[in-house]
């Protein structure tokens, strides 16, 4: 029996998970583009799940992406465990494919893009609270550039990261 064809992916939502905020971006696999959407608050260690649900209802993504904040040597850290818990919760709550994407230096890239936007007059100082969403857009762009090479989203310690 032949293998089932892979599901075509059009829209993806990406998340940059932090202790206080989660940046969200949307990406289009057909055009290979991403843009920042919003920043969600984290209260008492819990994401704003109703806001996540609203975003999923609005964008109807085919897959979800979560930034994997690995250390430079690929090691574990509290932020990485938080991101993996969030990824597992997304999968359980919404029954969508979830991929972890190496997010090292995504915040640096987001800050660079924000500064360039300020210099060009397309971003204002008041937009700085959207840096987490801009970092999520960087994460989405990375995945769009190499979607067939995802990091396993399981918190299984034997799962091998890329």
C-alpha cells in the first residue's frame, strides 16, 4: 500500500514563548512569507488560551510552530522546557501538527529588523512591545525555508533535535 500523501500546508502560526509574553506570527507556505500578528500575555505561568483559540479560529492554520530556545551547545534550559510544554499543550488542545524550530538569535534578528524599521520610518518606538511577535515571524521564516527538517516536538528526552 503506498504511503499517504503529506498534507499540503498553506497557513502556519508561529509562537515565540516567553515567561511573560508569547509573540505570534502568521506565515504562508505558498508565498514563503511571514508577518508579526500579536503578543499574548502569560499570567500565572499560563498562556492566554482563549486568545490562542481566537487566533486559530481566525487564521485556520494547517500547522503550528514553536520556537525552541536551545543553548548554543544545543542544551536544555528552563525557557526550552517552557516552550516544549507549550508545544505539547498546543498539540493536545488543538490536534494540529506542531513543529519546534531552532530560535537561537531570533530575538537579535527581530531587534535588528525593528531598528531598521525605525530608521526607515515604518516602525515607531511604541511598537517595541511587538518585538516578541517580530521574533515569532523570524521563527516562521526559518521553518518556511526548511519545513521538512522539523525538530521533534515531543518532550521525550530521547527525541533527537536537528
